[in-house]
């Protein structure tokens, strides 16, 4: 194998690694967005339940 052929294989390997990292980054960003939305929904539900429980205690 010549140096040129070896360089092509190394470049191809780096391209594959870069593609995998970019795909992983986008998947992770999407998961983080979904998790943030879940946290927001849970916080809203907690506030609603506390308000409901606070109103029930006042009665």
C-alpha cells in the first residue's frame, strides 16, 4: 500500500467519524429539547397540583 492509498483510507475513516459525530450531536440536541419540554410540563403540573392542594386546604 502506498502512502497515497493509506492517506485515502485515513481520510475516509475521518469522514465516517465526522459524519457519526454530527449525527450524534443532532440526535443529542433533539433529546435535550424533548427533555426540556418534559421538565416544563412536569413543572406546570406540579404548580397546578400545588395550587389545587392549596385551594383545598383553604376550604
